[in-house]
């Protein structure tokens, strides 16, 4: 029942791209994000969160984290 930025097809791995504008400056959104993450985790979903700066300045790091998480979840 929750919307995520990206769900890796065929897995329970989801990816969130978080910036200050929507996820850091608004207290209600910040609180909602934490509740949503807890519910998703309780239902077997694993979330990765990356900042705009990480995605733009360290894409190799982001790709490596996604790949490693995918293989650790799916054996």
C-alpha cells in the first residue's frame, strides 16, 4: 500500500532517492518516511536510501550497493 521510488522487479528490494526538499525539510514527510520504512521492513521489504549527492557524485558506489544488496537478498 506504499509508493516507493523504485522496486527491483521480482524482489523485495526497493530504492529511495531522497533530497532535502521533500525528505529533510518537512517534518511530517520525515515522520511519514520512517513509518513507511518500518511497515515495509515488517513485511519483508529491504530499502536502500541514497541522497541526490550520492547518486550524482558517486554513482559507482550507489550501483555497487544496489548490486550487493540484490545478491545478498537473493542468494
